[in-house]
C-alpha cells in the first residue's frame, strides 16, 4: 500500500512539518495498542478496526489545511468547535457502517464518533445533533473528501467479526464501553508519545504482583510476631489464614464477612494478591465509599507497599502524595494496586466520557475489593449489581464484598463464596460490646438529657443522623468536646480524627459528637458509644467504634437512643423503620451476621426505585443506545443537588488567593479539594450573600468558618434532607 506522506494526525509547534505525526503511523499504533488492550476479553479485532477508523477523517484536505494554519492546536478542539469545519470522527463512523453494515458497523461507528466528545446517543431526542444517527449523515457527506484514503486505509480493516456469544441486548452497553476504553486509552497514549515524549517516558512499569505480595507477607509476618495474643489478635490471625486459604478457589464472587476490627483491610489484600498471583490476574482495585476511609486505607497500604507503588484515585488526594508515575497511572489505572472510590468505579462503568471510560479495560482480569459493600446506593442498586455481574461473568473479574454488615444484594449471581468459615461462630467469639436498646415505644431523648448523659463518661462517642443534630447537641456539650461533620473540609476532619486517635491512645478524657461519617472504616476505639436510632447497619457500624481492640476488662457499652428528631424522610427513615420492625421480633439478635441478611432483604423491598430505568434506557433499543444521556444522569452523588465551596481553613486561605490571582491549574485544584465543603443547593442559595464566585465557576465561602464545626450555615428553613451527614 502506498502511503500518503502528506496526511498528518497531529502537528507540533516545535517541529518542522516533515516531522509531524503521520496519520498512517498514528492509526497503526492505535490499532495495535487497542487490540492488545482488548485481547483479555477476546475483542482484539474489533479494537483493531476501531483504531484504523477513529481518525481516518483527518485525511480530508480541509483538516490538513487546518493543521498548517493552526499549528499546535489540539485536534479535539478542532473536532468540537464546529464553525463549518469537517468533523473528522464522523467520517470514520460513516465508513464503519458503510463497510460493515448496520449491526457490526454501528458498534464501530459509536466508537469512532465518540473518541473525543464521548459515546453519543443513537436517538436525537435528548442530545439533538450530537446523536449518532445525525452525525452519520454528516459523516457520509464527508466521505467523498477522503475517497483516496478510504481506498488505502480500508485495506487494513479486518472482516468476519461478530459480537461474542455473551453479548445480547443486556450486555451490549458495557461491551461497547470496554471497546471504547481500549480505543481512547490507545489514542491518548500514542498522541502523548508524539506531543509530549518526556511525559510519556514517566509511564514506567510498576513492580509485579508477586513482588508486592512478598512485601505484604513480610509486613503481616512482622505484625503477627510483634503483637500480643489477645482474643482480637488471635481472631485477626484466623481471618488472615482463611483469606490465604480461600485464595486458591476459582475466580468469582467472594464475601469477607468480618466483625469490625477484624483486620479485613490487610487480610482482604492478602486474599487479593494471593488470588491474583495464583490465577494470573493483572491488578487489585480497592473501591471504598467515603474519602474519610480512603485516606486511612491509602495510608495503611502505602506503609506496606510504598506510596510510589500504589495509585490513589480520588478527589481528596494531596498532590504531595503523588509521584509523576502514579499521577499518570491514575488516568487509566495502569498500575498493580489502585485505591479508589465507589463513585469513581461505578460512574466510570456507566460513563460516556473518554476520560472516565479510558480506565475500564484495566478493570478486566482484576481482583476488585468492594469495601463496606452495604453502602452501595439503594437508588442505583439495579445497575450497580448488573455491572458487578457482568464483570465477573464476562470480564474475568474476581469481586470481594468486604464488610461487617454483609448485605443481601438482590440479583447478584452466583451467590458469593464466604471466605471466613462459620461467620456466626466467629461473631460470637468476637463479641466486644453490649447493646442497650430503647423499648419499642420509648419517648425521644432530649438533647439536654443526652448531653448530660454524655458528660458522665470520660471517653465517649455520640453519633447522630444529621449535621443539624450534631450542631445542636455539640452546642450543649462542655468545652473540649470535639465535633465531626461534612460541614468541615477534608483537611479539618483529618486533623480532628488524628487528634481523637492521639487522645484515645494517651487515655485522655475525650468526648466526640459526630454524624455517620465516622462510621464504616474509621479506626476509632471508645469504651462507650451512643447512637441515634437508625438502620441496623448504622447501629452496627457505630458499635464497631466501641471496644474495637477488646482491651476492656468487660464489654463496651453501646447506648441506642431515640433522638428528638427522627431520621429524615427517604432512605434513612426507611432504614430506621426497617430496624424497628425487625428488632420487635422475638429472638432477633442484631449482633449476628444473618441479621443483616434479613435486614437488607427487608430494606431493599421498601426502596421504590433501585435504578431499573437506567438499565432500561441502555438495553431496550440496543444497539441503539442512549449512552450519553445515561452517562450524564448516572451519579452516585447528585451534582445538581449541591454546590462545592472552597473554605478559608488553614492553607485554604493561601490556595484561594492563588486561584484568584493566577487562575486554575490541575495541581492547585487538587490541593483545594482538601478545603472544600459541599452545600445542598438550597443551603447554597440561602447563604449566597456569604459566597463569592471566582471565575470560571468556582465558589468561595466568605462567611464564618467555625474552628470547631466548619461552615456556619445554620439558620431557619433548612429541611431535614439538607442537613444529613
């Protein structure tokens, strides 16, 4: 095949034209790399073809003239700005349908059309002219402009392809996203190698899993050798042994049902690495619900493997904790150990955006630990569980559901294999607390009476349901009491949690009032815990902060009380009502693991909407899918219901002024994440006089930031839902 040397994919401001990025070289490199990425799920020919098609529209003389005229501008900007210019990605989409027909060709058309702007919808009802059906018309009109390139580059396309047998209507959307991931990552990497070779050279390999496993084994052996044989430590050793033994079992779903304080973080990682090495898995992904937990887990794992050997991908990560290699690997999860949030994990699986989807092919053939699995959002349970099922069945993923309060996830199949033998007996042996439950018809406890009860204890934690409750109770407590809620920025909360741990270790007097953010994974150990009435999982997680290490001569005390205000309407209220219903049954034991199976089964049955419509939009008309519409709406945290403000706490003052004078950049915005607070939209609007905008679209809290409680937003008119957490 005679190449056209004058076709270029990218120009470079520092290179002469003859050294620009040749189009044929780029298409070949992307095709080869994408095919390699798709090999683990048997779709290399599909990815190869997508690589050749994605930029074929750049063979248009109008695009080549653009490169000459605008040397140095990114081609993605060209593709999106319009203004009469040819849209290069639509040409590849049209060629795909023309060459392969509406079934096979439509898959490739979605990939080519979306490689810059994101996977499009097929129908125009939601996104107008961005829909693939209309973009194909535009692409067909442009094919005549590249007929010579079509004749040449089409020779490289491979025919005879069909979707895998498992891809039916329900599986189509995730399979296309996996292919899209292979294409966008390969395209980004090859473009980066040309445009910024120094940056590309920083993408050096991480140590193999076998080497990381050796580090963990050495660390765990030292822990065992240097720890006393207390009942809790003996139980932790048994959990570790069970995890290592279970790692030999075939890949699939596993559950790690361990009481709080049972050592599931490191034991779960021991299972994951042992299993990965034995079964040839590529990486371990640790998904965590809260940033307050992810910082703690990241620090634990960094202490074992070295911070340079793990990738943390979450909004609260301090730039100082990144290396150039880990920062780049966070873009596509090309690392051996990735620590991330549930938000990042599940929203990526339903995203249409290249930046989000780019990492998906690196989930294939991995071990995923879903920490605190009970915190999956009930309103999105259907699509979350469906994604989990597909990953395990079709993409070689082993998934571990790790929690002390194991949910009975509906539709999960096959049933997870339990790692720890006989969890009920294990829970009975590790009993460290005594619940003091209110009678079913108990009157609410006033904040004044509760404050008086708390002051009778030298060390006590009280967990309430809302930020307003925490505020009102805290104001009645004596000086020296500590407060925790999400009205405090991440840096503020981290400092308070560190202070709490230091005081507990010193056996100093300490009283803490907190929302539920202190539950589920934050390692605190109080002799006495009070918990406002809530769902059974919340009661158990609060109890996990009581006598965690089993150091008390007797049992820790967990006092459950009926608060002055009930749990706010919605899911929190349903959880509390479900707990009330179950605790009234004779013989019901809230400390046994089967109690949570019953609780979650009943709780999920009360949830009216578990997100089934999302799957319906993706599957009903497949392969004519609403990729972009669903991707924009699938949110574990509803962005349209809250606004993020920067606060002047500690170094936040300096960073805000830097933003004001110098404008945003990646490192600055990452640093500012430690100094953000999310306000519900109504709170934001009610306090708009205390909020200042720094263009473009950044908001600064100029009102009072309380050194104990954070953003001072409490006035009149807040609803119960707006004050949660």
